[in-house]
């Protein structure tokens, strides 16, 4: 998998999303995020060059924009902070991004016809949306919590507030989807990748009793899922709560091979697979 | 006592005058309602094909080719062209095939377009709720079809984009960020599932265009579009992308709490045509839903295409022979008052 990722590396030290594509902020952030825990296998100098390339996409306001100045989507900034958390030499860039991120918190109020799943849900909890013109959702909020925890701000008031928002968006039957719970009196269905991500973000920010049903859903999903992104996040989420993830390398390897077979393997999937297996002493996926 | 009113040389008593006023007022009220519900198609006529298929094991490619023939789609206009099929794959769940366009209908469309001389047919979608595109394809069954038929799939959520001027100008976005591939193909074919929808009443080929918006900019769900106004966004996107053709999967659709939680509804039809509002209006009528009560269809009238039945030439099966009521729910406001 490292080899696939290395093939996406461009001469400017950034990464493209798919083979042959020019480097871009999002795949570079995913690549850096996945490679940093495995610094033994990658030259530190190479990683620093990639980190430097990533900072060159940073905007004046500290954010990492996919479309410079055109459309203010916020989630790349979270990946930027998380990916740079292991590089003290880039602390100033990371801190500017953090300031920007914290200014982008917004009301979690959902659509007026969408009812929060857990009785007494506090819709005024600040958290994060995908972009500036929107309500808050599970993936950007969970990524922000991961970024804040990685930079030592796991105990901050706002990390706590975002964690509570995640707990509120937990489905009554367990698991998370993108962030709605009950719509027009019907409980929505969970998705494995968002469930794994939310569990990973909440580790250390909630107690197991808060997420029992979600852990059960994640464990069951781990048995049946076959796609790399879902498996990677389930692996991270379950492992963060010390739950077993049997045959992780085998399952992820098979999933990545199938994805490669129809041309959909990309920097995010490869990066997340490497990150998911980084907790295994010899975790390595061959495809 | 007041004096009688004179009208056209005839003296009217107070009672006559009040009666005449009431009749006139009632006439104006019902006339306005009638007028509001018969929008002006400005003489715009389109042809829509309805084909019968009891299940997905039928010769669907042949059905689509029959549709092409009756709609006047010729090889001459498809030879050497690149065709992009855009199915509806918003999210997937085990045991709920009614959520997504069936992979065998996608395979049939590929075969039909290639058979007409298209140089390349590719499949592209940006699932609206779920970031794990591979999972969506696996559960839907499309991953197997793509692999077996060696068809290229493009994840519209992550493709390279370009800024395109919003041709409708209804939502507060001067430009849309759209996948560049939409400009690199000759035909964009919308392939929705025939479904009821809990915000819009129905989701068909026009609403299916939401899937072209890249999730990496607009998020999962692409809620910015809801925030801007769903009907406005549907109209703007259709005016901007201008899909050339629609093929609606109504073999098994979804009724009730669509687009995700509703039940399967066997309807046994494929609806096709060059004009999305005309195709959607016909599909709605098959679902026993009044297209004039679906806000974006009503507003499409005479602007994006015809919606009135008398302006749409139905070919293939008749609506009356295939129509079946899709369940509508009282608890869903968008379902109120739309039954045909």
C-alpha cells in the first residue's frame, strides 16, 4: 500500500489523488496523515518536504482551501492540522489553521423538520459543517475533534462541546450516519465509515456506556463490510475502544485489491488503510 | 331601502346584485385555480417512451433500443460519441435495492448506447450521503458489472472540477463547481430510480442531477443545495448541466418515505426521453402523482420543457395501462395534495 501511495507522490513533494494526477491539498494531507506514524519506513526528510508542500496551500486566514478563494469548505483545514501535528517545525502554520478552525464553529441546528434523536438534544452546541454556508455535520465535526486531540487540545471546552454534539447525533439504535437521526418520525440508518470515525473521535471524550450500541453496530459491520474506507474507519474506531478487529490486514488487503480492480483506489483510501493498520506492529497491506 | 342598480339597461334588485356578485366571485376563484393548475407550456411538445419490463432479467438493452427507435434517437447522432451515464446511488444498505438504480439497467444502457455506435460509455456518480463510494457500488451490485464489463467509473465527488456559470440564477451562487468530465462528454444521461421523496414529493431525472455536485466541496450530504432551496437548485442545475437524455428505472421503484427508507414498489416500467421535465411528468403520472403539484416540475413548464399531458406525446405503453399508485404518507408534508 505504501508503494501505491509512493506512486502518487509528485516532483513537488505533494500527492495526487489518483495515479497521474497533479498534486493537490486533500490527497497530500491524507498521505501525510497516514505516513507520519510510520516514520521508520519513510525518510523524515521526505515527510518534511511533503509537510512544507502542504503548508504552501494554506490561505492567509489559516485555512486550507480546495478551491483557493472560491468556495470556503472547511474540512481540509481539519486534516491539515491533524497531519501537521507530528511536525513541531510547522507549529506556526498549524496554529494559524487552528485559529481559523475555531472561528468556523457554528450552530449545530439541523433542518427544522429534522428532529434530534436523543430527547433533549441541545441544538445550540457549536460544531463544524462541511463548508461555511451550512449546518454542522458528523464527519467535519469528528475530524475537528481528531485534529484538536492530536494537537493537545482534547481537554478544551470546544472539543468537549463538539464531542457532545457527536453524541447527540448518535442514532437511537446505535451508529452514526452523516448527521441526521430522526427525519419526519423515521429513524435513519447508520453508515460504517461515519460510525468508525465518530467512535475514533470520541475515544477519551466519552465513556463506553455512551456508545455501547454504536460499538455493537461497528463490530457487526466489521464482519460484513468489504470496502476500504469503511473498514479503515471501523478498524480505527473499534481499536480506539479496545475492541477486537480480527483479520484486519487480510480484510483491508482484499478490499483495497477489489477497489484497485475497478480503478477507484486513491490517496485517501490508501492513506486511511495505512493509518488504520499503523497500530499493528507489522501491519502492512499487500495488494 | 336602496334603489335598484341598472346593468345593461336592466334594473337589478339588491338581491339580484348580490347573487350576480357571488356567482362572479366563485367563477373567478375556480377559474384562477384552474388557470394556476394548467400552466402554459408555450406550445413546447416532447415525446416520452414508456417500456414495460416485469423484472431486471428481461432483455432490457433491447427495450432501451426500442425506446431509442420510437423516440427518433439515431445511430447518426451517437456514432463516435462519449456517453456519461449518471445513475442514482445516494447511499446503500443491505436488503434495500430500491434505493439505487439497478445495475442491470445500467448494463443494458451501456450495451444499448454502444450498440448504437457510441465510442465510449462511462458511469459517473457522486453519492450524496455516503463518502464510501466503493461500498455503495458493492452493495448496489454495480461494482461487479463495472468489473465484468470493464466499464470506467468516475467518482464525481472527487474529480477535477471547473467553475461553471449558474445558468438559472435562482440560487445564491453565481457559479457552480462542477466535474470537468461533464464538459468532456457528448451526452449526460440521467438514470434515476422512480421514487417518492420526503422533501420534494418525487425524485426522478431532474433531482438526480444533485449527484453531479462534488461532495468534497459541497459536503455529504450536499446540504448546501437544500440550504439554497431544493427546487431552485434542481432548476439551476438542470439549466446548467443540460442533460441530453433520461432513462428512469421504474421496474422496481420506491414508495412511502423515499428516497432512502421507503418500501419497494414493483411498477414494471422504464421511462425514457430527451426532455427531463417531460420524462419526470410522465413518471409522476405513472406513480399517480400530479406533476403540476411538484414545485420544480410546475416551474419547469414552458421553461425547461412541457409538463402538461396534452403536450407530451406518449409512445410505447400508455400511462393508463401501467399507472399504479405509489404510497404517500400523511406525516410527510411534501406528500400532501399531490395525488393525481
